[in-house]
């Protein structure tokens, strides 16, 4: 499909994407909401004390990263302008975003009615897709009721332990003493919470010059540019090897969508349209080429592994049936197909209408679909048939209904405090998002053993007595060294040590194995969101560590660590932050004393992420004490925390609402 944008508009789109890409990188390590001058100064200090983008190969907008020039090439921007655009991308956005938005909004005198019709058709297609994938109020209500029932079941089961103990009452009394707490004053407001002072930016004035159709068209073309596998120049200095949808690109699109004052679900709809289009054309070409001679280009592609790579361990790319989309999506497109014009061909007997081609050609679309594994990642084929190191169990379970639906983002959810196998899945079943989701079931034998041992100890009369004496609260308040703790406490918890030590060791190894899965691209070369609680959060942290050590950027878009048993001073949080392209959130509870007891001694003296903030710029620290009565609470409170975090937003947000119903 030829571009509907003029040459000037394509230039402006490329410039805006470059600015968003650079700002996203800055926000990894510098407070959001800071002034433009501060951001520019920070970039300069991190760029080998130079103001030139070309002299700092670590910048995402530098040619060496291979992230920006392919966008320029796809948009057919004059090559002589590339260097200037890169330098502009490395400067302050406040001086340029408005100007480029004005360029995008300007109408050429020779704009044809056909272009306007095409923009309208594309925006209609996106709106139809949004209507098919957005959560209805009824569905939301049903899921919240299911979530509350699950929480009630667990709270009843643990009624005699920490969630009903006098420790809870003591902590509540402490909270009530501070009547001026921001949480109390803003209990029904949306506030930004992080380790840094955050200001959510208001929409840019010039965005009003852009019509909705133009915004959608720009996002569609930029996404297509991010996905297209175009050959690079022979003299390219790019070090980028991985093909597919880079997490850094998706994070930049998320910021650009914020500048456009659009909801993120619009981009998710465009992603699905592009992916399903590629899958549909792939299906068409497969049927056509298989009728030709075995020496056809299609057969060569298959023998060469281009298609096989997508089905590395069971991906269903080559087994796509007529059901390319959920019935609701297909019905939505069938209804509007007559109005979509030439840019929306009807594909398949079911009448599914898709925007044709992400990469601009049939061959490009086939390569796109193969690269992403858009019809199903190979994660479900990674059940361990043999032991890897000392890991006995490592298996991905599908969750939700978004599989084989053209989702171009993957979510991996990791439980780490479980009492039965279903606890690997149940805490995540009611997650409300549009990603392809998997739960990781790992080392259940050891996790169940340590979780049960901790819970049994919590239920003991001696533990209850210690709680009544306030010993646990003292431990958490002062973060005392092990030798200063009550001797009775240390002797009582010694029987947990061996099980906990084994579980921690397994979580470290599972984290490395998870990193290897992502490096191999079993998720289909798509951006990944990682969310985990307890030892699952530690496994994710160790995964990120391994990615940092091996230099694998662009795989992970967002991370949420809940109650993470990870020391603060003893780990390289800065390096970990830099392999997460978007938000990295550390959710902690100051009254999770069981985590402190289990992870005590020298590590506790270095600080513990699960019970306090991590003082590293770019990491969002969210105090969830009001939702977490004890470590087991993460089993049922995780969904409530994720709902309040509003992960689809670019800027840090956490809803404060004490009146939980």
C-alpha cells in the first residue's frame, strides 16, 4: 500500500518517532516529568560528554543501534536528511515536538479525496478493531467479582495467620497516627507514584491541528516501519541483529501515542490489523505457491528456515486455518468492509477484512509473520523434556483468549509463593489486557514446600506470640542485623532455611533459563512484559540480569516486581533497568515481615526490594502496604495492584482507593 502521507509529513513522522525513541531511553534512568533542559543535560552527561548523537553509539537514535534509520528508509525520507534528523532526535523535545506536529497537520493543496477516503477507511478499521477487543463493562464487572471471590477464599483459608494477626492491627494503628498521609488525602484520586517526582504531561497544544485519521495513519505507517524487514545498506554500521518487533520501538510508540493524545488501545488495534493481514496473506500465498513447482520461491523459503523459525518449538504459523480472528473481530470487519475502499481487501471465505501488508509487499508480509510467530509463539513447546542444570520443571501455560489472534506483544506471569499447582495460573486469570499471555509453572515441588513451611510457621502459637509482642514489627521498622533479632525468632525460623535456600537457588536458575528462552526468540520476537511476585519476581530479576550481562536489549518492554526477595545494595539494579525499555515497577509492602524473616541476615542489612523502595532513578517504587497484609496476600491482591498501576499508560500511575469493595 503506497503511503498516503506527503514527503513533508513522512519527514515529520520520522522526526517525531526519533524524539520519542530518545526520550524513552532517557526515561529509563532519569525522572519522568523533569524539565527539557535537565533531560538534555542528562543525555549529554551519559553520552561521553558530547552533544552529538553520532559520537555516542549507546544512544538508541545512533546509527549503531539500528533502530531509527530503518524507519527513515521505510518512510522513504531523503537520505541526506537522516543525519540532521538523528541530531534533532537527541535534542530537547519541547523545542521540536510542536513544530513537527504542525507539519503533520498541514494539508497539501493537491491532496486528493482518495487520500482522505483512505485515512477515513483506516481509522474506521481501527475503531472496529477497538470495539472488538476492548473490555465491556459487563465483562469487567464479572471479572472483578471473580477476583473478589478468589481473594475471599484465600483470606478465609489464612484467617488464623498473618492476615488476621495483631500485627495487622499494630500497623494500621501506625498508619492512622499520620492523619496527613497523602494516601488519605488523595484516596480517590489518580496520582503518580515513583521513586522520583513525577509530573504527567498535558497534551501538546499543536496536536489539535491533527485530525484523528491523520494520527491513525501516522501510527500505522510507523508501526509498519518498525516491523518491516528491509535490507540495510552494505556500508551500514548497525550492530542490530535481531529481527522482529523491538521492545524499544514499542515503548517509543507508547510515548508518541501520548503526544498524540490517543489511548494505547488504538495502537493495539493497529498491531492486530497488521499482524492478521500478514497472516492472511501468508495463508493465501501458501495455498497459491503449493500448487506450483517444488522449486518455487515458497519452497525455498521453507527449506531455508524462514518459516520454520517461527514454528521453532511448536508455533502454529504453518497451521493457520480459516479462523484468522475471533468471531467478534471477523464480524466487525465484515460489517464495515463495503465502506473501506481499496486499501482494505477482503481476505478469506469468512469475509475477514484486513489492512494489506505490513512491509509493503507479499514477500515482506510473509517475512513479518514468520519473524513474529504472529500465529502463536513457541513458548508452549518449551516444556522441559530434560533437566537443565538442576531445574526439574519449567513450563509455560496459556492464559486467556488472545492466542493465535495476531497479538504483537507477549506477557509472561510468574508466581513464586504457591500452595498448589493452580496457584501458578489463578492469580493471573482475570488480568485485563490485550496481550498474548502465558503463566510460567516452575519448580512447583520446591515452591509448594517452602510456601507451606512458612505458612505452617505463621500458624504456630509461638509465631502468634511473637506477633503479639511486636517482635516482627520491630524487625521491619529497624531492619536490624540478624544478631540483633530476638533469639526465639531465629531459632523458630531455622527450619525454613533449607527449603528457602533451595527455592532461592532454583529461582536464580529459572531466571537464567527464562532469559535464554527470550534470547532464542521462543516468544516470537515480540516485546515481552514480565510480571511476578515473591520468588517469581526474583526469577524475573535474575532473567533481566542475564540479559544485561549478555547485552540483549530490546526484548523486554515492561516489568512489575511484586514482593521481590532481591537485595537492594547487593545487586546491579542500574544495569537491570537499562534492559527494560519501558516502565520497571517495584511494588513493596512495609509490613511483609515474613519476607524479611525468610531473607534475613546479611542480605536484609543491604535492604530488600520487597519491603522498601529501590533508590535507583527510573525505577517506580509503589508502596502497596494497604493491600498486602502478609506475603501470602500477593496470591489474591496482585490483580488489584495491577489494576491500580494502569500499565497501559506511559507515565507512572497508581490509583489510591482505600475503599476496596
